[in-house]
């Protein structure tokens, strides 16, 4: 008998049955169209999708849904509970079975969640009985929640006090945010690569003042212009400090006043790694050792003096910030006494050699041999930060030898543009209208006003690049003329011409009187969107002078910016009024920059910076 059963149904001992001849269970319903035996939970035939007949549904309803509850359908939620070895009676204790879709609903549901059918009469009594128990359980849960909230809102001394619901919700939201942030940080950490951890450690070093990780990052990667991303800011931000996305290592070091890290970063040229050379020029583009970096304490004192010397002129109808102390920075005479190797090392570490090369190649500076050799008036381009503050940095370097790190000069410039707008705006507009007429286009008053507001807004934002109007306003703040030697065309990295540069020329503080201003000019250089301070070398002890050409290499006069229609044709008279001028033997008209004895702080700054080179030259 067993052999016959095994032959027909399979091996009973091993449990391997033939699925195609297994007889269907009695609780299945047979499709009238295809005769397929379906599980009771199915509303349609699995094979032909024919709907279940009403007679079968009524039979299941009469049976109280027992067949549907006890059926092992893979589509019912009760089957999943049954697979967890729970009896059907326990499963149905708190649920009612929908007669239409056989979905097991909780007793608190007044309608089926799937088909929105009301429960059968047999379950209405259970539903009413369960309402009382559910109310009691909800009350107990609410009391428990109240105790938890009361415990969470205790103060640090352990006393209990009533707290408004919004504060409780805010605290709960804050806790949820903390938990979410911690989980998010773990996810971000898991995705960070090994080389990115070097960057993360460098950012932490810039914040905490540890230059070690920063130097390791520079040695391995060398790119200090990398900015913090949104995900990295989540990792770096703590309760003690906050790191915003978009900040670089230099921003972090300066924001948390870590001067030692700033010296390491700012002395590293952005174009290359430390110690590398330019492939086209052979110049050293590596570490930079500016006087303000070598003597940070003295540089801080100088900036404090600069901030105190910036005052506001409130007399009459002209409200302008001005600098009461007039100083000119030059390289010391000791450099000429150094050996050639020491001089080369010094110039490599203080000059912007690329800007120097461009200005000399395009004959913007040092193009007259008589001025350079006979009058010893060679100009040198100092290195500064290649950011939007380069104009103000170069102006302060040309006067005091430090950069505008604390933004005092930018604030004075911004306040002057706002307070003296009634004087600056008409002259600026008239000058720009003259240029617009030459190019055969016009703007209405609203367009001019919008452009002026943009210029004022640029001056208010640190790091934003400045325009010609800002140089004109800066000349009033310094109370000195400004001469800009710059390229005529802006080129890209491949040498293609991008735009015409209008920065070169003379900027006079015309709203002041010429008798109350210093006639010794400030000299700047402009190359491809970047300003540099142009300074000379002092000739011996005491007062010396430099000759600055007021014409270009083609003997054309430098443009005089922001003059009115009345002043057109009077450029030469204005030049001789605002400058001490002279002519060379070859007839080159030059302005005289007089350099007297250095300020005591500037002298201390230079002496501290030269100490290393003096030792190197001796050895």
C-alpha cells in the first residue's frame, strides 16, 4: 500500500510530493470558467481573472469568515501571522474580517480599509465592547506620555515646572534634529574617501590653529582654493563652532584668528605647489614670505593705526571718509647690498612674478631705460591675495606694507559711496554717459540708478571684485592720486582676448581741493582681473624719489578718468596741478613720488622681515 501511495503521490517518508497531483483543500473555491482552485482570499481567479461568484461570497459570510481566516493564503495578513506560529484565534481576537475582500481589519476601524465596507453584524458587538477597553488603554497611554513629557521638561536643578506645549514641541524637534544629524554624519563619514580625510583634518587644523595637518594637505594635494561642501560642513560643524559651505582653509584660519595657519596658507601660491616653477617663465611660484606674514604682531599694530587714522569729513556738503596719515611703502635699500642668490630668493618670495612679467612684456612698466637705470625708478609688483579684495590689499600694501585683512579700508570706501553719493554719483554718471555716447548707446535714469546701487553693494560685501568707480572713490579716501598701470586687454589662459580693460590711467580726488591732498601718488598694477601694489627701492638713507611715467610706451598720455565735459581738454593742466611733475632728457612726462623716512611701525615690520635674508646673505 505504501508503495502504491508513493508511486502515485510521491515519497511520503522523504516528504517529496508531486505538486501537480496534490488535491486542493476543501476551503478553496473553484472557478466556473477554468476550474482552477483558488484560495479563499482571492477575489478573482488567479488563472483567468474571473470574479468570485456571489454564491461563494455568501457562503463564506454565513460561515462567519472562518474559512477566510483559517486559509493559508499568501495574500492575507493573517497568513503571515500564522507563519509566526500564532493560532488563528489569537490573530482574530482583535480583528474583523471583511466579507467582500476578506481583509483583516482592526476592531477600531469602522470601515474596511481596502474596500470601505461596514463590518458584518456579528462584529458590531465586538466593536462596541472594544471601544471601552481602547479608551482605557488610550487614557493610560496619554498618562504615560504626560509623565515622559514632564520628565523631559525638568530643569537642571531637578525641579518640575509647567512648560507650554510649543516649547515642548520645539525641544522634541531639536532632539529629533540632533539624532538625524548624527545619523547623517555617520552616513557621510562612511562615504568619505581616504584623500578626503586629509582635507577634513586640514580644515580642523585651520579651525583649531594646528598647522601640521594643513602642511600635510598642502604637501599631498597643494590646492588651497578647495571649498567646504554642504556634506563636509555637517561633519565639521559642532556646538563650539560652525563651518559654512563654500569656505576655504584661508577663510577658516582668518575667521578663528589662527595667524600661524594663515601664514602657511597665504604664503602658498594658489597656482602651484610649494617649490614648483612656472613652465613658461621658470619663475618660482611657491612659498611667499610677505613682511606682514613674518611679523604678524607688528602688522596687527599697523592695521590698528590705519583704522584709527580713517576719519569722516562732515564739514560742508561733502561727507567722506579720509586717511589722515599719508605713508608710502618702498623696499629697503639693504636689498641692493645682498648677493645675487639672496636677492633672487627674496624677490621670488615677495613679488608676484607673473604679474611683473606680464606688465613688463606688454611695456606697461619699466619700459623706459633712462627712468629705470639713470633715475633708478624701477617698479616691482608685490604679491597679495588673489581674491576680490586685491584692490584694497594692494592700496594698503603700497602705503603701509600690509593687506586690508580686517576690512577697515573697505568699510571706509563703502561708507563714502553711501554718504557722498550726492557728489560722486553725478560725476560718475556724466563720465559714463560720455563713454556711452562714444559707443552710441544710452541708458535712462532708472538704469543708471540701478547700476550705481550695484556698485555700492559690491563695496559692502567682502571678497567682491571692485570697479573703476571704486578706484575713483578710493583716491578720495586716501586723499592722494592713484596711477594704475595695466594691460589693455584681458586674456584667458590660452591667450585669447576676452575684453577691453579700462583700468589703466590716472584717478584724481577731484572732489577735494588740490592744496589739501598729498601729491605723491599711489601706484597699482592691473593684470587679468587682479591688482598688485607697485613699489620701488629706496635709494640710500633719507628722502628719495621715484619717477612715474604719465604716458605709455607710445608716448600717449594716460587717460584721466571721471572728468566732466567741462574738464575735457584740460587734462594736462589737471595733471600738473595734482602732481609734482618733471620731464626726462628724452621728454617723458613723469610724476614724482617722494619717499621720506619710513613710519616707525613700517620700519619695524621691514627689519623683522629682512632678518632672515641678512643671515642668509652673511652665511
